[in-house]
C-alpha cells in the first residue's frame, strides 16, 4: 500500500469552474509524490483556525510535503516589509508555520520545498532575505548548480556533491535557525538546502517537482520522502 503523504494545501480565493474558494496543491508536486510510490493527499487548513487539531490530524500520515508559495509576512521574523515582498497571505502563514512546528515536534518525515524551507527556518526562529540581489546565479527563473555538503543526509539522497536545480524564488534564508544545518549552497552563497539536527526533515530551496521525471537527483528527493514515510508506517 502506498503511504499517505500530506501535501500542505494552498488557499485560492477564486478558481475557474468552481463557485467558491479552493484548497489546492500543484499537480507537479502530486505527480512527483505518486511517481515515487506515495499517495498524495491535500491537507486542508480550516479557515476559522488552521492550526486546531493539526498534530492529531498529521498522525495518520506517513510523511508531509511543505510546498512553495507566496512570500512569508516579514513581521513573522521581526522585519518591516520591503516593496518587493508581495502576495502575503496571513492565513497561509498561520497554517504553514503551525505545520512546520508540528512535524518537528512529532518527528514526521518531511520534505520542505522553496517557501516550505523558508517557513521551516522562520518557525524555528530564523530570518529571511526579503529580496535577493542580482548575481550570476539565476535564482528567479532558471536552472543552476548547487554544491551539496559531503556527509550530509542530502548528499546520501542525491549521491553527488554538485546537482543542477530548477530555481524560482526571490527570497532566501538569512539568519539560520537553531537546530538546522546547511546541506547545500549556490555559487553566490545562497543557502539551497537545510536539514534538522533532530527531526526527520530535509528542506530545499529549489523546485524538485519541476524536473522529477528527468532528473535523478530530484526524483531521489521524493523517493526518499516516500521511503521514510513507508518506514514510519511500518514502525507504528
């Protein structure tokens, strides 16, 4: 049986053909989880109180995927918003931060992607660069290499010290939160992956779902999540 993998949903006010707002997950994310042997399930956040009962709800899942999305409100990490920080959604921040804290507390197998990694860092007390300066690395919409730390969990998953990644972001980790270690960086020093020292969490700044069907290193991230979810289910 495929292990259940909770994909944290994104709230959309309007969606074509639907009469009401919707809780969504990117098709590429769900396809990547399914291709790796998992059963993706969109995790809904109740509008009235998205964090209520979250720990108990997550217990039924073998793993969790925290996907990308809009900018995190800078007030969540003690900063005033810059003009470049846009599309902030308070409800989504509440839901995502609560999920990050819940998976750490429960040591749930988790893969965090892009915004998911940024949320993880902020949930643990870290901060973000609100807007990266332009460098020779195309963070905003391109493919570039990252250097993977030898001996890291990520290195064991992707099997290489240098991998190409699909990048689409303008924010990144600034002050690294306690409990996290850097697992990969870009050529300009931007943190591209982190791992939690105690919990079962790996986080990447890039979008492995973009190339999972033709990139062995990206597919390996989803296969690893599903393998960890299998193990958790079998151990219970």
